[in-house]
């Protein structure tokens, strides 16, 4: 079986989630309690991206592959919407600005020039 771009992205998202969980090791209970909303947002985004999201658009996959932590991008969008009661993780993906705004806000993978890639509007 060939290793596709989608496989590469899912693998990166899995690694992002493992890194996130490892970052919580050894933190205080108080920190965990205060971080409950963030932990839930990251976990829900991870589960959605891994099991439900279709990743049908090749340019969308290419866009997320530019980043070292695509899970954080989706979790941030989800966390900002999850309290409105009407949104789900999929809806929050529509809030993500596929432009230089996101490219300048999140770390890119090594070797990617932030001005090379812009999604077609």
C-alpha cells in the first residue's frame, strides 16, 4: 500500500496528539482542571480528524501538511466555537482562514517558505 499525502497528514496529527498528551504528564491537578476545556478541544479535534473527516480536497491536505502541528490549528478553531452550542468540529474547519494569516500564526514545517503557498480562493 502506498503512503499517500492523507496518510502523512493523519500520521502527523497522531504525532501532534501524542505530543500534546505527553505535555500533560507531570502537571498538577490544578493545571489539568484549568486546562479541561483545552484538553477536550484538542481531543475532540483529534478524534474528528482521525475518524470522521473525509480529507477529500487535495489542496486542503497540502495546506495542512505545511504545518508542524495541524492539530493545533483545528483545535484552536474548534475551541473558539465549541461554546456556542450550534457548532461541531467540522463546522469550525470552515472558520479557518486558508491564507497568509494562518501561515504566519502557526509554525510551518522546516524548509517551507511562508510566502510560497496560498490556497486558491
